[in-house]
C-alpha cells in the first residue's frame, strides 16, 4: 500500500527556493516579451480533445491525459502543448488582420516524460507571432528566444538551425506512406546511415543520394555551401539554404556570444514545422532547453491558415541550468500588539519592502529571506537599522 504523500513518477512539488526562482524568471520573461509587443494570453488547462490535437502533427495524442466531461459527455484532454490553443485564440477569438504577437506561461501535462530526469508537468513559456510570412518574423522570434536565455543568466548557448523544406524538396515526387516517412525522419534524426540505406533502396538516385548526404551535413556556416553542392537544386532546397544563411548572418551580428550551428538532418517535429526550425542548447546539456520554428499550418484546422512562428521552453528545466539568484533583502521585525509597530510594518510593505515578523518562540529560525535590517524602537518611533 503506497503512502498518501507519495507523488506519481516524474511529478514533483516545487519547494520555496526553486519556486521563488521560477516565479522571478516567469515575471522577467513575460515583461521582456511585452517589450517586444507581445500580449499575454492564458488558455484553459482543459479543452476538447479534438481541439488540442489539431495541427500538432503525429505522435501528439499519446502525450495527452484524457478524461470525459461529466457535463457534456465529450472527451477532454489536459494540454500537453499550448501552441494549438494560442492558434485557436488567434484564429477565432481575436481574428485580427495583420501581425499578432502573443505570449503565455502555464503548466502543461505529459503522459510520459521526455527524458530520464524531466518532469511530466513542465511550466511552459512561449511566444507566437502570427500574420507575417517573411523572415523578419523568424528573426524577431529567434532574437526574443536568445534574449530570454540571456535574461535568465544562461551562458555558453548554442543555437542549432535547420529547415523542414529541405526534406520536402528532396522528397518531391517520391511516394511514401506516413509510416515510411516517420521511419525515414527517425533514421535521419539518429543519423542511422544503415537504416537510411535500406529505406531509400527503391528511391530515385537523386533522392537517395541526397538523403544519404543529410546525416553528414552538420557543423558551421560551411555546411550551407556543402549542402548546396550535394543536395538537388530544388526551389524549396535553395530557398531553405538561402534563408538559413540570411538568419545566421543577422543573428551573429547581434548575438556574437552565441555559437551558431546547422544540423540539416535534425527533423524533430517534421510533421509540425513548415520552414525554419531552431533549438538552443547549453554547455554540458544534451537536451535542447528551447525549441521553435515556423508552423504555418497550425491554424488551418481552425479555418484560418495564418503564417506563424514561435518557440517555447520549460521554466522548471531552465532554472536548474542558471546560477541561483541572491536572496531578497528583507527587514526583520518583532511581533507585538502595539499599533505603532503594526503601522510601521505596514508602511514598509507599502514601500515595497519585505518585512518578516518574528513570531514568539521562533526568534532563531532561518527562512527564505536575507534579513539585512531590523525594525527597532528608538524612543517613541520605530526605525530600520542595519544588522
């Protein structure tokens, strides 16, 4: 018989110190997104299952917790990703013309963890820009993503760039079943040349040679020139390589501290992304701390296909990768029934100070605050004095 206080696997309480850091970072990132012109939205945690699965690509349903609505009898899901909800808001509730910039931050739930040490309840922060098909929107979102990591204090950031159009161009005219495409993208992501050789055995020579070349096309800016030589001169391929070069040039000019790389075989989310995709990594961390890209089809199922580009990250993971912030300075005050003391405490709090009243019998306990001052009585007045 399990103890009542045990939580499910990969589900954990967030204790005061980490909760403080997460909340401070949440506020910082939302304020930064606002400085870019983003408006905050708060979609519901629960939604009809068919809505949550709309436009998310294959493999999404297995991530969703499902339940039955006792009011309507319809199937509901607990969101595993906020992007489809934001696309619904843009398409149906706002229904604006032109550019709309939206941001969000809230919990999502996964039926299975993404990794050995990851939570099944990430706190997802993200930004979505709708209504502009040009590279200017891609660059703005990538600038914002890198600024978010910088504001969080993350150093040694590496940005990996790719494009879903490369595979679309290479496979143009090649007939594949959905299962065959899934196997192909999995082999490319794993750089499994043996599996690729078997999967491409019956393909035209041009497509087969290009697919076998993709696993070796990773590295710095030189990869783009190499890809132009080894991949077919298809319009989608040429456009993707040109766009990657343009973005890399502008990112390097403004973020020289970020290492830029290209992995043209990394097709994670291929069923979801329609163009440029990117992922950010931190030194010593094998998993991406942030992922994003262009997904112009995400709103089509809601009856409004709009250009869309964005990114998301997990604040719970991010805070474990950045230096701890110092404790907030606070004022220690005695507890008492004296009205003047209570008024002095209230005035300090209204000025923005944190005042920790020491309750009787707890004078020697430590807490989450760095009390560097104390409230003491001098003659007839209460004054703050350095400790």
